[in-house]
C-alpha cells in the first residue's frame, strides 16, 4: 500500500471500506485513488464513473497530486462526503454582488480549480443575527458563484443571450442548503439571460445538484490530458507549453466534464 493510500484511508476513517482495487466506499459515495506511480487508463476511469453513476452513487477520482497540492480544499470535500460539515440554510443568508477581489480571494481558498476570469459574482452572507452562530467563515461569506459575460446567440433567435455559471463553491467545511439555487436566481433576476450553461467536473461530480435545479445534461467534454511537474505539482495544458515537457514530467488527465443547460421557462 502506498503512502498516499495509507494517508487517505487514515483521514477518511473506519467508516470507509475497501471496495476493489484502490476504491474506498462509504454509503453512496466512493473514492478512486490514483497514485502517480500507478496511473490507470482514461478508459478505466470512465468505465468506473459510468458504473457507479448507473447505481446512483457518486465516485470521485482522487489523484495523488491533488491530495498533496490542494490540501485544505480536498480534505474539506472529502469530509463533506462523510457528512462532516456545518450545515447552513440559505434562509440564514443574504445574497449580494461581490467584487473581483472578493471573488478571487474566495475561489482561491475554496475551489479546487482556483479563480478564473468572470464578469459577475454573487455571495451568500450570513445575516447579522447569525454572524456569531458558530460558523467559521471569513467576512460572513458561506458560498459564492461566478458568472461569465452574457453571449449573444443569434442562431437561437434575435436578442437571445446565454449566461454561464463558471464557478460555485461553499466555504470550506460548510454546506449551504439551497445556496446554489439562491445564487443562480439572483443572477437570473438581475441579468435575465435566456439560458445558463455550466459544466460539472466528472472527476468529482455527476451534476446531480444542477439537475435538482432544473438544469438538463446536454453533453460531455472529452478526457483532458496534462503534463504534471512532480516537483511543483503544477499541471500544464500541453497546447500551452512553449517548450517540450521535461522528461521527468508525468502525463496525467481528468475525465472531462458534463455540460448542463438551464433554459428560461
């Protein structure tokens, strides 16, 4: 057993049991461990994802570099799968627009893929009377969503505009029940797009939270390959490299994304 697998098993605890080669399972959740010295094929990972989704279960592909690089965020998401989080009702929050520095700061600390360029952002902030209710968050923000600029879609009709949800995250170790819906509704109210599209990272999700809000799965993106620097644990897109990768670098991948669309009713 690798140090990576031993560390993850120790973190998850005895409630998680082995369910096949490098797969740990708890209730309706499973974690597929991918050590850097024993990388499976993309086809193997996709087949595993499909098998667990067909059973109504969630499978996470946990790469060793993600475990080592994004320590706090990864552990927060794994704790959430074990039911270890602070539950916050969206009714305890107010929604308001957030500035670019606020967006960058929040997503850098709470989203596995960090921050990204976006046009609009909304945050859920605890109402004043709940600020000291035991929730451990910075500036009272418990969840945030970021949206891209509206894009004209003339092929769908004159004046048709499409929005994109590009980031969503809860604060570490918190789950805002109804939070995503409240944030999306704020964007719809203020900007009135004809639809909103988004992507679900197949390494971590099947997109069930989007489907509950009325999003419809409309496609999937292919596997994306990267070059991983084993010293810095930074992943590089091959097409963005100006030079050949170092011979020591490791070829890794993700399982792509599901594409979702929410159309105006």
